[in-house]
């Protein structure tokens, strides 16, 4: 039997015994508007949180060249950390307003400054992956602590069924994540770049938190707490703004630390960062080593060395001359190679009548035409009347080939980025080589650099297996004479920290649809360092000694480089 109160009236709850997080709060606006403002704050926080996440993934991918691995690391670590943050927030609900304010300030500072800190660690210490994990953990914990505290605040405005409150909060959170996910690549990145874009997100983040804490819930704070929080909310955007003001000098100093030497050109195109410099230390320069190394003129694309002036001639001779010497070479297709160096070797062959160069980045082509040193190095090949330059993605261009009865090519030369870079994997897939074989004449030849046979043998022989799976018949050869890390491996920081020399060879594959093509040089360049017949014979024998048999081909659905 349930006891009834003596007076016959319902027992009123004892407000004095309520926990602080359950006590109604006095607001400067109506409760409905207060709830709306809290949901707006959820929206902004979610958008900024996703910007921090994407900025970390983008920069880590740029620094290491492996976007799949970096995205996996950042996302998995951050989601785990968000769970930890949610558990931590359970102990903060008694001071929800004050703790939420401090968390937003710390999140804005850590998230907004993450790109600058990561790039600084990479530039001066050669570290990247550990810093990415640390920032992913920190940002994830702070983001995870937001939602429980916001749930507490919105319930204090007007208590409602928990399921409805959670639905409202998650709806605002997901919509904010959508906006942040779209704003980063289409607004922040093109207008402000990674560094300033992340700092700007931090300023927006702290502004939203300050509006909620210092105005909407100001009556929940003592005067001393309000003054302390106001100081913190003033200092954080000032720090972020100061970092934005000094972003250009910072970037220049970091670039000098990364590359060494004198930077001639440094531009961000729609595709990548392009750096052309004099007297750098080459890709193998240890942090703190002398800036002047063996390369002379150097071209870096997204931090990876693509041209070393002292050994590029031997490299491009090895790539182009065997393909040109093995048969008819009137029509030639060059994929990539916007620097004009492979094109220079193609045009030295007397039979060439027409060359099509397909390059993704128009800024690379423009630089190769206008920079005095680079245009002298490529002999002005891009201005030759036999050359047609097409700005397009190589995969899409081959997929649309042929146009208007265009005849096939006698020679196709691939001057594309390293197969181990995540963004390049599809350009070394069975599907890509299947498209390419359509563009080859029956007796045509295809030449590709597939990495170092001695230093990256698994990737090299996977390319060979993939060519075979596409119906081509390749012959391998590994040319020595390499004085730099050209083309660069996928993680500059890891390579700089490694002990030992660079891989000593360039590994090439020459393939044909009909039969294995003969290896020869024909007429060509001479002088010190020029490729000779003896070099080529030694290169073929060297590659065969290092053969790794039985590797499966790489496809779009099952990439096997890494």
C-alpha cells in the first residue's frame, strides 16, 4: 500500500536538492530562442570539428603521399578519442557552462593550430605520423566532450524527453558536419589554403562558444568566472589571428627548412604545390644538413622531388630512348611530363612528326615554358610546333580516346607520379593499361618508370604483372647513375630520417601489345653521363636478377601498391 501525504496535497520537489546540472537556468531570451541558439552552436561546432579533421587528413596526405592510410589513421583515432571525451564529460556536467567554454577555447586553439604545428614538426624535425596521431587524439577528445555538455545545457533551458533532445542535437550536428565537409574543399582551401583555413575555423569555433557561454548562459557564472572566461575567449582568437597574420613568413621559413637552397618559384595550383629551387640538398637531405647539394635545379610537386638537374638527363634518356629506338616513332603520346623534359628526349628522335602531351596541371606547363632555367633545361620543347598540349586527367583522356578517327600512337611514354602514391594508383592499374593499349599501334611501345627495382621491388614487379594482365609484353631494366631521390619516395619525412643511401637505380618497363620489344638506344645524346648500350645491357641483367615472380596485378578495386 502506498502512503498518502497527510495534507492530501501532492508533494512538491525539493529544488534545493537538485543537482546543478538539472537546475533551470535564467536566460536573456525566451526558452525557445535559447534552445535554437544552442542548436546553432552545435551546428557551428560540428562544422568546425570536421574542418579540423579534413585539414589533418589533407596535410598528412600531402606530407606522406598516402591519403588512404592517413584518412584511416585520423578517422579511427578521432572516433575512438570522441568516445573517451564523452566519458570524460560525465564528470564535467556539474559545471557544464564553464567547462564547455574552456573546451571550446582549447578546441579552437588545438584544432585551428593543428595544420601549423604539423607542418612545423615536419619541416624542422622530419616527423609527421606521430604528430597526426597526437592531434587526432586531442581534437577527438575535445569534440567528444562537447555533445554531453550541450545536452546538459539544452535540457536546462527546457526539460524534454531525452530522445527528442538527442534527435535535435544530432540533427544539428550532422547538418553542421555536412556544411563543414563541403566548406573545406570548396571554400576554405581554395580561398585561404590549409593553414589559414584551419585558423579561420578556430576563430569561428571560439566565437560560437563565446556567444553561448558569455551571453546566453552568463547568469550561470559568477562574476569571477565570467571575467576569467572572457579573458580566455579574448586571448584565443588573438592567438589564432596572430598566427594567420604571420602565416606567410612561417610558410616561407618552413619551406626553406624543408627544401634548403634558394626557392625560385613557389605556387599553389588547383592541383598541387609547385616549388622550383636552386641548390637544394636533394630529397635525401637530413634535417640540419647543408643546404647546397648535388641537384642544382630542383622541381618539387607536393613536396616530392620530381626533377634533379644533375641526373634528370640520364633518367629521361633511359625512359624515352629505348621506346623510340624499337620501331616506328612518328606519333608519340606523353602522359604527364608537364616539365617538358621527357618531351625534350622525344623530340630529339628524327622521325617524330606529332606529339601529344597530356598534363593535369596547367601551372606546371606554364612554369616549364616561362622559367628561364627550366625552359633551358627542356630546350624549349613545349613550344615546338609538333607538340600539342592537352590539359586533362590521363585516365579520363584515354577513356575518351579516340576522337574523330584519331590514329593510334607509335610510342606512349608515361611520366606520371610514383605508383605508391594513393592518388596515382589508378594510373598504374590493369584498367588504365587496358585503356592505354587501345591507343597503341599493333607494333607500338609503352615506356614507364615503375620505381626502384632494388629499393621498391614489390611495387616495380607489381607494375610488370599488371602490364601483363592488360595484354602487354614488358621487358624490365634497372638503370644506375642515380644521384638523388628522383622520383621521390612517398614519405619525405620518413626518408630523411632513415639511415643509408637512396636506391641506386631507376626501374623501367618497356612493353608492346604484340611481343616483347627489343632493348636498344638508336642515335641520341652523348657525353658524360649519357646512357650507353653497355649501360642498357647491364640494366636488363640487373633487373632480371632481382625479379619477384608470381605477384598479382593491381586493379581499381584491389590496388596492390604500397
